[in-house]
C-alpha cells in the first residue's frame, strides 16, 4: 500500500497553501489493490448477464450496430425492455456517405453516429448495456449468447469471454464483403464498409500522391502508384469513383500540380454498372463518369498481386490503390450458426422476421433472408431494407411485451399481427460533382419517376441530410459540404 | 499488353450507346507497362534533386514541418527561392489544441494544417516540392541532404533513398519526447505530440470505458482500466488532465452512467506543476484541478509495466491509460549530426541562427539552441520561440537572396543585419471547463499582468482561435467548440 502514501505528498508545492482535504485522500485510498499476480477473475467463470427474473424487465439482446440493429434499438421502448447491444463498434456508420469521406468531402466523424445517441438508455438504464465484443455462438436451448470482448491494438488486455442470457435475441450482425475466393483480395484490396476502411483508403491515396512526387521515379512507377482501381460497379463503387474523379479534377489539379497528369481512375465490373437502375439512368452515369475521366472496364478479376491484378483474359492491371466493392455474403458467424438458412446462406426467417425453429430469436438486415417456405424473395442487402425491418421489429417486440410475452418462451402462441412487408422506395447514387441519379420506381419493371443530373444531385443531398440520424451530424455534414465547396477538400494525412 | 485489349470492351453495356472516343482509348494505352520483374530503378542510383545552376532560382531545403519550419516556409518568398520540404508528415499540428482532440472537444482535422495551404508554391511551383520522408544525414561538404521515404503501413512499397542538394539548408526537425531512459515508457505510455498520439489516447480511453462496463469484472480491474495517469505537469499534461476531468464530469457522467464512479485522473509530477507560471496562478491551477477531481501526486517514476507504474519510493500505481508528457530532448537524427552543439545537445547556432562551422546551414525550433560562445541562453522548447525564429529566418533568407547570396556559398562574408532577439510574450494554459491561466510577464521575475479564471479562459480561446493558421481550420475550431457546447463531446470510437 505504498502507493497511497504518495498521495499525501500530493501536488501542493511547498509554496502553495491549498489544503488537501482528508476526504479526497480517503477516496483515493480505497481505489487500488497492489496485486501483481495475473488476475484470477480472467481464468474464472465467464462473466456476463444471467437470466432475468419474472418480475424484472425482460431483456432484448441485439447483435450488431448497423442500420437494422440501430433502427431497432431506436424503436424499442426502454420502459418495456432492458436493451443489451453486442457489437465490435460503438457507433453506426451512415454508409451512403462513406465514399465521400475517403477523399475528404466529409469528415469521418460526420458519418459515425454513437449508439448512445441513438438509444440513450443503453448507457444509462441500470439493466441496459453496450458491449464492445464479437458474438461467437448462440445457445438457443439455454437462451444465451456467447461473446468475446474486442481489445484491438492494446497490449495489456486479453480478450475475455461473456455469456449473456436473453429473453429476445435479434441477430443483426450484417454480412461481410465477398471476395469470391479470389486470391490476394483480402491482403491487397481495401473494402469500403467501415470508417477504418475509408481512413485506410485516404491514407494510401495521399501517400501515393506524395511518393509519386519524388524526382527520379520512373514514369511507369508513377503511373502505377497513381492508378486507382475500383472493382465492382454497384452504387458504392460508382459513388467512390465519382468522388475520386471529382477530387482529382478539383483538388489534385490544384494542389498536386506536379503529378496531376498521372492520376487515373479505373472501374472494373463483370456485368453492368448500377444494374438495379433504369437503363436511361445507367447510360447517363456511364456518360458522366467517362466524361470525368473514369475508365470503365468490363472484366473479371482472377488474381490480385501486391502491385497489379490479373483479369480472366490474362491481362494485367497495375494499381497503386485497389478498392473492392463487389457486394456481400454471409459472415463466418452466420455460417457457424445451426439455424435454418434462406437461399444464399443467410439466416432464414418467417414473415414476422422470426427464426421459426427456435423460440425468441429474430434476425434482420443483411444477415437474414426469408425462408423458401414463405414464398417470398430474399431482399437485397440495402440500408433501406435493414432500416425498415428494424422499425417493424421494434414495434413487434414492443407489442409482444405489452401483451405479456416479453420474457423467454413467453410469446409461443401469440398472435403477432401483420407480417413484415417491404415496399421499395427507390434508389439514389451520385456520379460526381453536382450529378446524381434518382430512381423512384418500386422495381426495374415498374413505372415511376427517374431523374438524372443536378436536380437529382440536389435531391440526393437533401434526402441524405434529412436521413442522417442526429442533429449534430446533420449539422456537421452540412458544414462539411459547405467548407469543401468554399475551401476545397482537406489533404492533411493524419 | 493484354490489359489494353480489355479497355476496348470498355464499360458500355451492350444496351447503352455511348460512343467511346478513340482518344480516350489511346490515352489509356500509353499508361502501363506489364513489367513484372522487381523495379530496376529502386536498385539504381538514389533519386532526388541535383545542385541548382547559377541561373536557376536557389533552393532552400527545410527539414521538418512543425511551428518553426512552417512559419519559415510561409515567410519565404517563392519568387526568390525554390522551396523543398522534407518531413514525415504533410501537415503542421497546432499543438496547443492537441490535448482537446483526445476527448473529442475538437476534431483531429481541425488542428492539422496541410503544408500546401501554408505555402501553396510547395505543391505547384515547378522546382518546389514536399517529400514525405525522413532525413537520415546531412553532407555539408557537398551541400546535400540524404533522406528515405516514409511508407508506413503499406506492404507494397519499400522505402527508397533520396539525395537533395541545397543552397540553403534549414534544420527544423524538432525534438523528441524524453523518457529519461525509464524502462517501459516507450512500450506502454502514449506521448502527446502528434495527431496519431491523440487518436491512440482517444481509442484507448473509449475502449477502457466500454470494457469496464462488462458485468462480472472485478471492482479493482474496473478501477485500473478507468485510472488515467498523466506523467508530467507542464502545460500539456495540465491541459490534458483538465480536458479529461471535464470530459468525465460532463460526458462520462451522462453517457457512461454505469461506470462514472470508477473513472479517475491522476497527474504525477516530480517537481511543481506549471513551473513557468506565476505562483498565484499555479495555486489557482492546483485548486481548480483538485476541485475537478484530478489527483495531483508528487513523485518520480522508476519503471513502467503493462498495467502499473512504479515510483521511486516503491509504490505501484495501476493504470488503464498512461500519457507521458515530461518534456523533450534531442532526436537521434540531431544526435547523429557532426555539427557543434549547444548546452543540452541541441544543434548549436549563432545569433543569426546559422550553424557557424559550415556554410549555408541554419537551425531553428526545438532542435536548435544558441552556442555557449554567443553568451545567450538556450531558449525553451516552445511554439512561440519556434514561430518567431521561423519568421526571422524567412526574412533573413529573403534578404540574403535579394543581396545576391542565395546560391550555395554565396553569403560567405555578407552583412546579415540584426541578430535574432527573443521577447517572451507570456504563457497560457487551460485547467478545465471555462478556466484558464494567462501570464503576460516576460519572465518569472518580471512584473506584468497575470490572470486566472473565466476571463483568462476567454482570452485563451480567442487567442488560439486567431492563431490557427487557415480560415478553414479557424472556422472548424469555432464550430467544434460550439457543437461540443451544445451537443456534448462525440464518443464514437472510429
């Protein structure tokens, strides 16, 4: 207990006459043990939360903090349920604007929304928690989730295991970027799904811009370093290409004048870009991207090496930056679950988003899909779908609790009311400066409004600005857009 | 050349009728070689910049992008000189506000100023460059600097070597955090000098806050995780402690209610905190910090272990976050230079900030100090000193060039005019919410104004706001302060 003695010599220089209250010291004294042995608790029983008692509030455990999980938590009534969220990140990412952060149009912080802002009770209600952890297994027999804490980057912590009992479980853990088993993608390409991906893209892009400025560097190496290749022509790939070409045309030409003629963007797609959009809009996008200097290439990637990728026809494409956005597939966690699956390997759910073979398990978002037996198609992996499901399920769970079925096994034969129905509201994508596509038709075949150009771009910006979750971030997104317009993009590599 | 063939199948889906111009294709064709062998240029002669010719503009090479180097570059006349900057970061850090970014009061981007914004010619004038590189040696005989490019985090690049000839060389590479040879500091403590340090502190603090929320964690482990220890009671350590206690009192109490009673801040200082300030101000700081819950401990650290540190009296202090800010000392690069040294091991300079033993080498900022022979004291490692030296030297170099001495060995017997005189303008430091110290005396003994409290805090904020380099960042700092005031600090861990 030597440590405490020191506190007595506290701060107070000999000259200063601030009295140290005894309370302060006593408070200090009770804080630490000097134990030096490895912590016993780490080897002991896993910690966590045991089953709720009948007179307690029932507990909803949500796995994941994406569009589905966050919309669900926002809608859950904390007076009815204790809410426990398990996710490796403590924020939701506003994915439609993520591409804009890579080149500095928006700040990273502006597209990240802390969960505690979405559902404040998670950090303040006595029985509600957020755990920075990965789920490893679900024990549906015992109504338990097994997790392991995240400790990335710290050398002083070993991950520890948790068991969390649930009354209702919502699996909203999302999907993972698909590589189609192509060799080298994981090692050399960067995905664009999380804020840290955007940070990595930004750092690499700025590094390559600066390295290519070194005199004596051969022309072809300069061109390689500054060749940005995007694989995948969906909205993410197209929006990123558009932002990148805009960054090049506006900011690189002004601030990296030595290398401005060497930087190029190539978008590789196996089929058609923006295949979910109207043909007229697609043609507009192709025309606009080509005009802004994006090279569109039809091809299939066969192999990815550190400095170039190989297409199936044998041609090699050197690159300095490779961004991979070819869609998503089931994550290893979802694959490992012994639950029924929908076509495509997602967790299979019924019309009420329940996993029908077990009690009290629901699944929403990119990790779930309707079972074949429902006769409904698996919905696309879109924020729109995930959000709608989260909202529906929040209402359903609130209703279940109000009807007395909140606790484990309490809703067995309950009438759940209307099943989940998805109505597509349309799609949007920007294709660069002041230009976007807006397709307000319910499906490719349906009739409806589809627009391209400045008005669409204005709709795109306004729509996303209103959809950003908090007023703080809405304010920041607007401020970011304004400063980018006035001062150009920020190029400091931090 | 298979790669080019693919471009012919370019983009254009069969349905779309956008014509592909031949020019676009030809432009594409010339861009890549399919060479797969290791690049020959990397093994060849080091690249770089050769000596300038007599009819060329002379070249000033600046090593470093801190307060000294950036203020110098800002003041250099790009019509007179080509400016080449060598630094491992492409931005200047507004260090007085860095402590505020750790807890989210300010965004990281708001305190980073791209060099290209400070001296635009560096990225646009034909002979001016910025190199993301570390200097490894200075060859004063041949007027050459040897450098190696920075390639952190990328697996596809080997660093390559550069030689840059200079007409005038300014060494402004700064100092490094001193550890006093204490074991474990580098491994377990975090310094607070760069933006990435602030990012690391923030990530660790938020991680610990979330981990300590896990039920089943023993009390003492919880207290350890949430014990933030700051070593060093200079302005940086005090400001960081103040920000942290403010973060705890305002944001943690609101958003992490489960753990709010476990988090504590301890500031360890061997002598007196804020030793350069007026006694009255120091007493005010001690009183205010203690009131805000910061424990001030007089002690000397002997050893740092992964989860606790040991003081010289043998007591152990467990910690979850350890921030080290005990001043600076010469960097290995400065130590390696065969140049005269000032007391304390800095590069020795004369009254005109020249290294007197060699031609055309100057040194400013934390890496330099007056030679004993000048009879002047080594100035403190302050932003204020560095900035004043940068400004003085920019004017001196501009004058030298106008007088015809810009080229190598051209200013041998030139009259340099007035020597550099430093006049201290005073010191400022915040000690938490709405409270700061302002000491406007030229030295500890001199008379003058010294203030503490809200008015000081207002002066502190206004002064720094006007000193932030660009209008963009000035705007952002103001906006950050406003949003922190309105919405609280952001807690997303990205």
